C-alpha cells in the first residue's frame, strides 16, 4: 500500500500541479487505504502462495466494495478517498470490478490508483510469480494491458521514471 500510495501521489501531483481543486491530503489517504477492504477477506486467500481459484478470486474481488463500505461507515473519510478505494480495480475497457465501469465513468482518482496498483503488483515479488524490473513492467503494461488504462495517464505515469 505504501508503494501504491507514493506512486499515485506522484502521478496526481504531475497531473494536477497547476490546479488548486484537488486535496492532496485527501487523495493520499485514499491512495494509501486503497486495499483496506482486504481486512474483510479470509487471510488464507490473501496469503495463498499459489494463484487463486475462480471462487477465491471472486471473493478477493469483493475488497473494493468492502473497503468503500467500511470507510463510508466511519464518516471520517472524504468522498475522494472512498472513490479511490471503490474504483482502483476498474479498467477503461470495462473488464474491471466491482462495477465494470468504462473509460471516463471511472473517476480520475480511481484511474490514477489503478495504474500505480498494477505497476506495484508487477514489480513486487509474489509467491506465484517473480517480480519484474521497472522497464519490463512498464513494457508489459504498454504491450498487454494498455486497454486497462487511460492512455494519457499511462504516458504521464511512464514519465515519472524518466531521468532528469
């Protein structure tokens, strides 16, 4: 969550650098809490060392809605943060979850977190898969997953890794 939070904030700052209508503190809360709903998922599924079965994956796909509900019930978290938690697994091509939103129906904050979350998953060691180096992860995202993301946001994300 820390890596996703940092990458998401960096992308948000690059996108909104001249805008005053985005509360970076509220966005940071949402980005760092994007997976909070996993506390409602069976720990055996969360820590499973192999690929998830279709039933386990269906259970795991509940975490955005569970997180949104949890944050809604606290009445202390901003709408921006709740949107991030709910929409960080939505995909521009409509194949995401929990609602199967498409393109601009996904809030910009959810789209930002989605890119950072996928990148983090690819560059992190998983029990069922080796981590990818940065370049290979970005190339895989471009070559095989670009329909998941808003292309302009992905291009801006890639620029975060450009040497000064």
